[in-house]
C-alpha cells in the first residue's frame, strides 16, 4: 500500500470539507453526486431508513458535489472500502480518546466499545476535526471535544515517519477552572513551554493551571481573571476561533 505524508493527508481532508461534501449513505469520496451514482448507492446500500426518498432528496440537495458517508471520507486516501469498525481494526496504533496525541493527525472513532465502532472522522492535529457528521449536517469541521469521540488510531495509509507541519492550536471557547478537554491540554502545553508550572498535562483545568494562567496574565499585562479568552489565548500562541 502506498502511504501518504501527514501534510498531504491533512490537505486531503481539508479539501473534503472545502468542496462541501454531502453526506450520502453508502457513497465514497470523491464520487460526484449524479442521477447514476445516486441510483447505484440506492441499489447497493438502500435500507428502510435510507430508502428511495432519502436518495432522491440527496440528489436534489447535492447534485454535482462530492458525496460520502463517514467511512467513505477516507476512501480517496486508503483506496479500500470498509466500515468505521473496519478502519479502526486496520489502524496500526489505537487507544481511548483520552490518550490521543494532540499534535498529530489520526483517525477518530465513536462507539460503545472497541468492538462496536459506529462513526469515524479525522483529527487534524490542531484541536479540530473533520467528519461527515450526519445526513442533516453533512461535512463539518469543529472542535475535537464536541462530538463525544471515544477512540483514535493511526491510519495504515498515512506515513507516520513524516512530520506534520506545525500549526497553531485553535481555541473555540473560553477556558476556565473546572473545564476539561483537548483544548485544555493545549493550554497546559503552551503554559509549560513558556515556563509556567501548571502541573500535569492532563486536560483538566484545576487549581494549578488557574494559578499558572493568573501569573501569565499578570506578567503580560492582561486582565488577571484566570479566564483564557481571546487576548490571553492569542498571547499564549493559540489561534482564536471562538465567538
């Protein structure tokens, strides 16, 4: 199997989002939505839920655009057609979401357990993910903390010997004491890189992290409130993506 570099993989998934890919059950990216491709998807994958009416509506919604379901999004890179569970099984390294590397590109999975994976997407290495969210939402890019991901894995079609170009982590919300998430891990990592002791990099905004934020704010003539908003975030090295 030919593997792609991390940067090329990231660009591929960003293109899936940029092209406005439409969620179509049983379709693989970069298939273009036409009358013929919709009819084929219905013949091969139609169910009581994804019936003729569903496919007709998807044709009307996205004619001329790429179509894909959640696992089909990976097809243009992997070259093989399988389910979310199938992609998880083929990952070279796997783990629970809490152990996901925050600065690398990996596949994301959601399920009740490692043997019951029902959804997949991709983490971009900067706090954001892209996935074919649903037939209603289609392709979205959002904070990786939003969708309830349960597992991650290193794809067998990505070359992990290559280096992912560094990108500023994107912060999509204010952070303060008691918050938990990958964005808090980025906060703790940035604080430590600047010499501020926030304790463990565990994604849990506790007392030590708040104390470090307060000291950072005071040292940089910011509002000293312990809240990581737009100004504090940008000074730390985040790209602000919040409201």
